[in-house]
C-alpha cells in the first residue's frame, strides 16, 4: 500500500471516529467502535509517516489527498 493512500485512509477513519465517539457518549455506552477506528487511523497514519523517508508535514496532507483522489478519478 502506498504511503499517501495509508495517510488518506487513516485521516478518513479518524474523521469517522468523531461521530461514533459523540454517539457513544450521548447514549451513555462505551465507545468501542470509536476506539477501534482511532487505533486503526493512528496505525495507518504512523505507518504512512514511517514509510515515507522525508515524512509528512501539515502542508503535505492536501497534496496527498489530491494524488490519491487523482489516481482513482483517472
């Protein structure tokens, strides 16, 4: 798996964890699904940063999204 793809999927899973976390807390139940999503997201983001020799900065994230989405649109 490409490091850009891992970063994009990790950020996407992290964003999906937010509504799951809010829903679990609002219904007074343990946030198991949100915790799993956060662990997967953080693992993918760490793997992406570790796999790319120069690493990622905050300004590199939008261009990584463009590259990944561009590959699927073509």
